[in-house]
C-alpha cells in the first residue's frame, strides 16, 4: 500500500536546504572547527551586538514566565523608530514567519501568488504549503521584472512577493520603480515587500517604504533582525502594514512567536546604531574585496546590494557543486544554489576580512587545480 498521508501539495514540497553548520562540516571532512569559515547563510560576521547580549542576560531571569504576547516594549521601540502606530506592527519568529503567515492570511488554496524567478526560496515554500498556485515570473538580469509581474496578475492573484534586495542574487530595484509598480497593483492583491537586507543599502539607494505603507493599504513591508542587526539565531522579524492586513496576520500568528530573550535583544539592537553602521561599512569593504578578486579571476558575478555575492564558478552544470565540495574540503562553507536553478553559481556571504581572504585563497587554489 502506498502511503498518502497529507495533501499532495505538501508531499510535493522539496524541504528548504539550509547552510551547512560548522560542526557538521568538521565531522564530515575531519577538520578542526576553529579553522572553518562559514559564509553560507548571510549572517552578520560580527556576530551579535554586545548591547543585545547584555539585554538578554538581564531578561534571562524572566524565563519562567511566558513572553509578552503583544511585545509591548519592542513594538513601542519599532513604532518610534519607524514612525508608525504600534498597531501596524506584527512580530515574527524571524521574517520567515511573517512571509508564511502573510501567505496563509491573504491567500486561499487554489488562488495564485506571484514571485520572481531566482527570488527567495521561502516564497515557493509558502505558496506550496497552502496549496496555492505559483506564478513564477522570469527574471531579467537575475532580478525582478516588475512590468512582467504586473502583467502576470490574474483574477485569482491575491499576493505578490518582492524581495529588495533579492536573495540569492543581490539585485536591487530603485525606489521610483517600486513606487510606480505599487501604484499599478490592484488593491485586492497584497504586496509583501521583503526588505531583509535594507540596512545594508548605501544612503543614495534608500527609499521610504514606510511612507508607501501609509499610502497603500495592500502593502506589507517585512524586515528582520537576522542580518545587519546580528540576531539570526534569536529569530525576530517584523511586518509593517495598515490595520486591515495586520489584523489578519494577528489572527494566525502564534501568540508567543517571539521569545523573551529575542524581544529584549531586539530592542537593544534596534538602538545600537553604532553596530549597524559598523556592519554596513564592513560589508561594503568586504564586497569590494570579493568582487575585486572575482574580477582578477575573470569570474562573472551579479552586482549585489545584500551581504552576499552570487558568482559563476564554471560553465557546466556541475560547477557549483564541484567547486563547493573543493571549498568544503578546505574548510570554507559557501552556498550552492542549484536548487534555485543556478547550478553554475555559488552564493558567498561577505565575512570578516580574514574570512574573505580564506575564501579567496581556497577559491584560487580550487580554480588553479581545475
Ligand atoms: C530575502 C530574505 N527574506 C527573508 C529571510 C528570512 O530571514 P529571517 O527569517 O532570519 O528573518 C531571508 C533569509 O535569508 C532572506 O534572504
């Protein structure tokens, strides 16, 4: 007898592939953990800000009780920072949680969700997980084709995911283009604007998406504490949207989806502008170093506005996995992106200067041996 537990659309899902943990690579390749460099999950190479560590240590004595389900203090801090009422904010267990909740809150089984080819893997997972129909719009130069995404809207489309900057390609859509797009999206179609990497944008590329939330009742802006704020392991993200959308999210959200330590750390990180500036500066410096090395090696890469770079490491479809394996043997963990339909490419998270150098040396050695 064949097993057929669960809906067929759930059985059809290919589970998310996360970056390999350092301990696993150490075991698999017989390496010392201390010599392994992980540039695979777009984490902040500076780690967690000290201000957040102190806030967590203080909050630890409260762990016998449930977290504040309404996260009053964190929402107040976010409300002040972004100039929106606290009622417009929804917290998530990472912004991944926000993306999932939004899909479930806005879309019914059988309706359609639009996202771009090569955009963040969770959009496909969220779509499949609720038995919705995915409309995947071909990318242009590895980024979103907003006109084609508008043209792809059908009567049953209820949600469009847009990642800006996008992961894994690092592509960026400028503010005026995004605004023109939002203006044309029908009001019964929600737009989730996923800005997980927005804090890395240089000043001249920044735009005011929160002002758009005030103008467009169908817009949800999603942000995270996992990247520039340095709290990936704690899992905190948030959505900003008008009350109609926020109210729906709150009906589906788990009451205690952001734990006590995470709430305390996020408040501290939010106020730690020095850490944020240091993270962005380190990232810009690392980006210059990595792309300079790729230029020297004659490797194609996609210009990136995130904390990572997508680089083409060969012209055959086994190149990504082959070079990845060679790097792993040298203790460097990066991310193969064959699951995104990019088998000739690897995604490299920008690390500390010494981590970037270790990666470049290992890559040079690998390519020289090929
Ligand atoms: C574009 C994008 N959105 C959302 C996320 C989810 O991050 P988190 O759940 O840690 O907030 C990621 C993580 O890599 C991402 O790249």
